[in-house]
C-alpha cells in the first residue's frame, strides 16, 4: 500500500554527520506519523524519532540534541544526525503509520549507518 525508500546511510567517523532520507509513495491519505527506528543484531527495533503531519516531533533520549527529524510537503522525511557515536551504528528503518488505518504501519527496507574510526 505504502512504499518507503530510505537513503543516506554509510560509514562515518565518530563526531561526524549523516543525513538520512525516506521517500514515501503510494496510498497515503489522511494524517500520519512518520519516523525512524533502528536495530542492531540481537536487539529489538527501537524508536529514534518521529514526526506527524501536524509537525509534532518526538525523540529518543539517546539522540535528543544530536538528531533532528523533519518532513517536507512531498511525504519525505529526513533525519539529520550530528555528533555521531559508535553506539549509533545500526540499520535505520523508516516507518509510516496512517492514523485512520491503525496497525504498525509500513516499513522501508532500511539503510545501514556505521560509526567507526
């Protein structure tokens, strides 16, 4: 129903920056929440940041002050990641949840972020 394509991942040194993008397309109607989650092997997927169509944002405590989520008017969400730490290394997944549809929403295939010296 909804297709999500992430981009912008890569290898970066500690203290560096990356900007992730997620382009959403398909049957998008009504209000929704888009966000970024991340996952490493052996751990559950965790919330990083979300933004709603109304502009409300939410961040995990571990990234607050370093990451910024934003959305344009073409159903694309961005995650500006600054002051990156090795602990930020993960596969980052984009999610879109339509409020009126409910459920867990749709997921992208993920983009790999590696923070290493």
